[in-house]
C-alpha cells in the first residue's frame, strides 16, 4: 500500500512542477519582446502569424 501512495504523491509533485514551469515560461514570454512560446500557451488575438517558407530543394519531402 505504501508504493501506491508514493506513486500518487510523486505524480502530483511532478504534475505541479510541470504546471509551475509552464506558468513561469508564459510569464517570461510576456515580458520579452520577441519571445518564443508554444502555440498552445498563446491566443490568436495577440500573436503575429509566422510564415515559414521552404526553399524547395526536394529534401523536405
């Protein structure tokens, strides 16, 4: 029974650390002018769209 409690506790700690990291990354990105941030953490109203052009050398297919 101790292993089950240990796994639940360690999972909760790991999840909390991940959420804290994502929150910190979003706060840092808000303060930086041209910060890179995953699209899942942004909204479409404030972000400028980025267009990626392929050189067309046939290596990307």
